DNA sequence: GCTTGATCTAAAGTCCACTTTAGAAATTAC
DNA sequence: GTAATTTCTAAAGTGGACTTTAGATCAAGC
């Protein structure tokens, strides 16, 4: 920890992230480090939190772009307030709830389908239109994203 | 539907997939079309099922490679039996159950964390080691996958 | 029989989330 | 003060799941 803040290496040690990942996150607006005389990045303690938060949000299924958008509501260069975090956390909770609900619906439909051999796209309950919203991650984009 | 089976275009119409996607799936062992005199692919009706199955499995979080491995247990050029599908479907159900469980655990922990402002990697329950197994999808590979 | 549309192959491009590489400059440790 | 370590930037590489492109051949409708 050099004077003036944490170095990128310090931050890497504290978060477990690779230095390259932290720089990458910067290009995506997750952190906004200052620079010292020599042009090296200097971080504040709040940046540990921003990164931790981003990591957790990723595990909840958010994309980096989505996380950055959410983070845009937090102060860039100082520690966010408790209510800042609370607000963002609540949105995340809503997201995870949705995901669970969709998976449960999928599971229930699969239960109905197991053994029925009906796996044709027109008739299978697993492929009902209202469920296409549940699409996430890789997959046939044309089909799932329009 | 030309004589001798379905064309790739027919299959695209029936499944909603792009023609290019079907060819791509072929390179990954999901379907194994025959060829006609002119070298064009000819599919059987069972291929609609194979593709449908692959699409559903993807939505359950399986990678193409994993799906292909599962599919290797199904007959390549004829319709799979009911018990073939049942066996594979059961494995899928196990996968989706796991996913739901992991998400629920994550949600419960998030509940405990909302508002506490504790989001630091060392102490946050969301980051407990035993949960790192739950890692899936993109994210910091160094951190989550070792 | 000819034109239009479908299909063919191989290679390159795309998006996401990063990592790796290379060469240079800054910082730290002794 | 010098060697070792860290950091810097920009660009290219990776892996998964596809799409796009280009030029050529095949099939179908009239």
C-alpha cells in the first residue's frame, strides 16, 4: 500500500482478482482509480468493495455491463453509503428471485415431460413462448432473443 | 422435405434454429445427417428431437460439449427409445435441481447481507469458500476456479 | 432448359470476460 | 545506486456458441 492509496497489486491481493482483470474492469467502468506522479493507478478502500460487489453480482448472473450500469448510481471516488448498497442489493435480490422462479418452472415442466418422449418444439411445454424470456447465457440467439 | 429425408432448411423451419447453427451443431456431434447424391444433408425426424433436446439442455445450463457427451448414448441415425430419453432427462433434472439449490443459498446469504455493508471478500458470507463450487458462467477464473 | 433459391465448404468475424505478451518506465528493496 | 519487482500500454489470444461472407454447386419451379 503505497502512499496515496492502494496499488493495483494491493487490490489484487485483497480481492483475489488478477491484476489484468482489475484493469479490464476499469475499462468497463467498475472502478475509477486516480493516478500518481508516475502514472500508476492508486485505489481507495472503497474500490475493494466495488470489486467485491461486482464479483458477487456476477455470480448472481449479472453481466459486466449490467453491473457497471448499476454501479453508475454509486459515488465513484468515495465510499458508498449503507443505503446505496442496500438499494443496489435489493435490485440484485429481485434478479436472483426471478432466476430461481424460472428455473423452478423449467424443472416442473421437465417433470411433466420426463418419459413422455414429446420433445418436439411445437408441443413441448419446455418450449412454450412465455418461457423464452427466461433465456440467458449462450444459446441460439435468433430463436431466444427476439 | 425432399425425398430421402428433411433438408437442413426444413429442419431450420421446424426448430427455429438458423441453418448455420445446425451445421455448427453437427461439427459438435449433436446431429449426424446423411448426404444425398449432390452432397446435401438429409435429416430424419429424430434429428428434430435431438436438436430440441439440445436446446432445452442448453437452457438448463449444459454446455454443447456436455450435451454432445450425453447424446453419444443415444442412437445416431434412428429415433431414441422412450427409456433413452427418460434416462437423459433424469440427469438433466438433477442438474437443474443443483442449480436451484445454489441460487437459493446465494439468495439466503444475500438476505443476511443486505444493508449490512459488509461486502468485503474476507468476511462476507457470500464469499465463503464452500460456495465457490457454485461458480458457473463467466467470472474471474483465477479466483473462482481453483 | 433456365432462372431463382437452397445448400455446399472453409475461413473469418462477433460477443463476452478475461489473459497473455512485449517492451518500456516507475517503484521498491538492499 | 543498482537490481529486482511492479506497473504501464496496446494489441493479440482464448473459449464458447454461433453468424457472416464468398464463391461454387445443387435442386426446384415455371
